[in-house]
C-alpha cells in the first residue's frame, strides 16, 4: 500500500511541475487564449487533488 502512496505523490509532483510553468507562461504571453489557460488550470486542479488524496491516504495509514 505504501508504494501506491508514493505513486500518487510522484504523479501529483509530476503534474504540478508540468502544469505550473505552462500556466505561468500562458498567462504572461497571452491572456486572451482562454482555452489553453483553462487546460493548464485543470491540470493544476488535478495535481492538487492527487496531492490531497496522497496526503489523506498517508495520514490514514499512520
């Protein structure tokens, strides 16, 4: 079960590291391009949700 928690943490960190710089670049370069902005925002929401699930599972495991 601990390997599953590590997998959740790894996936959330990966998505966050990919989505955050992309979101910042999209915001700086073009605010009018809302489709890409919403896609990056949804990726960040998914990564945050995965991180919260991993943290909650870790706390319940302890």
